[in-house]
C-alpha cells in the first residue's frame, strides 16, 4: 500500500486533506498525475493543515445549511445552451464547470465545480440528471436541460 495526501475530493476515497492508503499503481498512474493527490512525506504533513483549512472555508458546515442549499438547487430550472450538430450530438461534452456556471446563471446558489458529479458524460441534447454532493450526507439531484445554441 502507498500512503498519499488527497488534494481534491475523490468519490469513494476521501476529501481534500485526508491521508489515505491506496494501491501503488492507483496512486502513481491515476491520482498523482491528475493532481488529485500528492505523495505522503514528513514535509507533506505541513501541507495537510493548509489543505484542510482551505476545505473548511469552501465547505458547507452543517446539515441544515446543506438541506437549505439542496432545496434551492432543486427549485432552479437549469438550462445550458451549447453548440451541437444536426443530429443532436454535442461538439465536445458538458463539464462540471459548465454545469456550475449554468446553476449560477439560472439564479441558483454558487456551487463548487468539484461538488458536481456527472455519472455518464453528457454529449447529447435533452434532459439529463446531475448530482451535486453538498455534504457527506446530502446529495441534490437536479435536472439539466441541454439545448442547441
């Protein structure tokens, strides 16, 4: 097992600032090259507190706050316009950053793009389901309407 420090939230593994043990290949080939983690060292322990401090600033602190934001998210109708071909296929795909910007533009709360989870890449026009993990216990599922620009 290889010990690493997560710099971003990774579903099923942990949140930013957590020190976790993973298989060496997973750390070396996936987490570290993509910037999701750094190798654990004694000097890296100093970085853990800084990462946790930044996470506390961004994070929704209580379950009540998370449920309030969830209600706001589910009340907003999110519509995203993008370029598409004649068959309804998009030029590229919709990213979590695009979704977070569309939520804000629709009058919803500001959502961190790292909290937006897209199960299947969105590459077609139409209605899609997107989940936003607001708190370890609260997940909001919202409908996203993708239309041609």
